C-alpha cells in the first residue's frame, strides 16, 4: 500500500513536518531537491511555505503546480526527537 500523508505543515527554511497514515512522522528537508524548472522557484521561502496537502492526491503541492510523490517524501523522512 502506498503511503498517504494525513498531515503536513511548514517548519522552517525548506523543512516540512509530515505525518503518514502508517503513523510515521518527522521532518523532510527539501532544500537539496529544489532544482529544475518546476522546483527552483520554491527556493523563495515565501513561495515554499505556501505548501498545502492536496485533498485527493494526499501529497504536498505548491501554487506553481509543483508536487512531490508521497513515497518520495516517506523515503526522505527524518524522525525528530
């Protein structure tokens, strides 16, 4: 079964806190992933922090149309104590 994001919010810089349907939760630092035509605009923190959890896709999306697959985000998850 594919991981589903049930909650997400902006933390700081290019970090997002995410909780998955399997109970896993933690931070993902997306700074290294912000390359290419779709993601480079997200290096602007004001745009990056406007992320939302798409109600149907259950993944992160941004106003410029950028999105990341939940399984990619799950693989990058870092548990924060």
